[in-house]
C-alpha cells in the first residue's frame, strides 16, 4: 500500500506531525534517526529541520537532496495521535 501524506507540520523538538489520506495522524520523532547516515544535519544545520517538505507524489518528506524520509516509515513507526 502507498501511504500518501495529506498534511505535514514540523513541531519543536524534532517531531513531525503527519496526517495521511486515510485519516491516520501520527507524530514521528526525527531525533531517533540522528544516528543514521545523513540525518544528523537536521540537528546540526540551523533551520534545516523546519524546512521539511513533501515531494510531488506526497509519499516522501525531504529536507534537501541528501535527506528524506519515506511515508511508509512514518506511517509504521509514528506514534498515533487520537
């Protein structure tokens, strides 16, 4: 299944609020990924994290040409918001 993102909002403390087309709403903690290759720049480069964007297909969040996060990871590992 392809999980398309309807709404994306960067929150303080490296949290992403993400709502999907099917209505599921989660909060994903990007800081959990800082140990993965490339993700530490979201912490180390001032303002980069706040520039989170959706790709044209709405299946990927990206910050620059090197750092992105697929929607299926966010869908599976994000904490549900009720």
